[in-house]
C-alpha cells in the first residue's frame, strides 16, 4: 500500500522525497504531478506505470523523475489530499511570516 505524505511517498520499505504540483496541464485535465527530489528512482519503483523520466542517457544522472496521476488513477485522491495539505501548510507559514515582517517594519498588511 502506497502512502502519500506531505514530504514523501512510501510503501513501507521504500521512501521517496517528493514535491507536488496540482493541475499544471496545458490541456486543462485535473492531475497531481509528483516530482522526485532524489536520484535514487524509488518513486519509479513504487509507481512504475505512471513514472516518467524522459531524458536521454547522457543526462539521466541529472534528471529526477516525476509521476502524473489523473482522476482515473486509484492513487489520485490520496495524492491530491497530501498535496492540498502541503499547500495549506505553506499558506499558513507564509501568513505568519508576512505578519512578522509587518510588525518588524511597521507596515499594515492587506
């Protein structure tokens, strides 16, 4: 069973550090894109059907893979929930930092 966390994807034995992107397709289809942060191919071992690494052999060492999950994928809902959780945490952290800067510089925030 694959578990999607805010900072990684794991199946119990493998763990891949990841970042998420939502709905970034030019054709407008809803999707969750999961980008590997490491070169170890663990994300590809966990999700081999959806894994992309479309580089040539000379640059393969420098290219990290990605997984694109569409609404038809059985993993879509779990991946989207993890991505939305990460976005919510980022937005909360941004609001706190903005408030701290406003106090430090005496500027009103909008």
